[in-house]
């Protein structure tokens, strides 16, 4: 059963262009193989040290995780906390309140992915 998408106002070329630009911005910031996995892992597990996060996000290399965390920190999704008063120095990562605004997006993507997988299975068999 398909849900029809009801638009409140007709789509104009300008509105279409603005929507596409916004989607491109969002995909640029959270797109890729690892970013959403990292955000979800941090939201589910709270404060996590680097090696623990690497174990949770299966298959990611240390170099890629480091780069992705830097990008996520620059965009306000992750906060890096350094406990320099301890020896050895402990570095933890936590998700920010801003990253929690992605919850509805993540849930919508999850639903769509599940439905898409079922559609593919039905078409193949």
C-alpha cells in the first residue's frame, strides 16, 4: 500500500532547487559509509573511548575512524573530551544534543531501508 505524498503548494523550480540544495548539504555532512554508524554508536553507548568505538563500528580502520570523528566534531555532531588530569591521558567521544536532532532522519531511513529490502526480495522471488 503506497502512501501518496500530498503537497501543500505546487513545486516550483525555485522550491525544487532549494530542496535539492538542502538535501545535498545534508548528504554531504552525514553521508558516506561510516558517519551515521558512528553517530548511532555514540548515541546508544554514551561516552566511548576511541578503541571501544572502533570495536563497536565493525570494519572501520583507525585512520578512517579518526578522520570521520574529526569531520563529525567540526559539524557539531560529536564532542571530544580529553581527561588530561589522568595518566595516561584519556580521550572520550560523546554525541551532542545537535546529533540527537538526526533521530527522526535515522528512523525514517531505517523504515525506508526495511521497506526497500522487502520490495527487492518480492521482485526477485
